[in-house]
């Protein structure tokens, strides 16, 4: 991608990639559950970091992630044990091996559970673009192939269009 890619509007980015819609343009974020101090790989309820893939045109809704994870705990962990925030850049770099604007769930240094926005999972055509591990590199693939290969948790993790 051109050096000024991230300085440009989504429509310009869509054109650069040859995507059919700006909704196919996605980003990966790392969320941290600040309440988890000692992650236990045997307990799915004590995961500290998650990689979340959402559309650029959407806004992350951390409270929906918190609620979902609490519901998945099915009473094993109290609601107050979930406090989701964006992980610090240095933590993201260490966990994923990727810097700012280059994070991707593909080939992370530390495999993290992946949460995929249901809006991406429902894209038609079945194709999306995301970071490729370098700032100027993008990876495009079928959503169905991504889901089959990386087994993300598909969930509603963004604000509804009617929400402010």
C-alpha cells in the first residue's frame, strides 16, 4: 500500500485494494481483560488477551465483549472479573510480533483467541481485507476460509449503526 494509505478516507483505501465495499476493510485490535492477572491455559475464563477483528467502518463496543465473555463463563466467573480495554502498543508488539497498523491474527507470536465481528462473518461477497503483518501489506481472503482455518468466536462486538 502507498505510504499515505492510513491518512486517506475509506473509499480511497477500498479503491486501492479493489474491494467491492468499504465494509470489507477490517482491522485487528488486541483487547486486554485487566482483571486477569494469572492466565490459566486450562481455563477459558482466565484469558487476558484477545485479538478482535472488526470493520474499519465500525466502532468496537467493549461492553458487548465483556457481556459476551461473562455469559460464556456461565456463572463460573463474576461480571466484575471482566474489564476490557485496548492493550498497550508495547504489549501488542510483544504478543503479536506486529507493530501499529500491522496487527493480524495470522502468524501471531503468541496465539490469542480471535473474536470476529458478526458483520464480517455475514459479508456478501464472502471476502475481507485485513492487516498483513507489515504496515504497507494487506491480506485479502474469503471469510469462510478464515473462519475454517482460525476458528474465531463470531460475535456482535461493535456498536449498532443507530448507536452513538
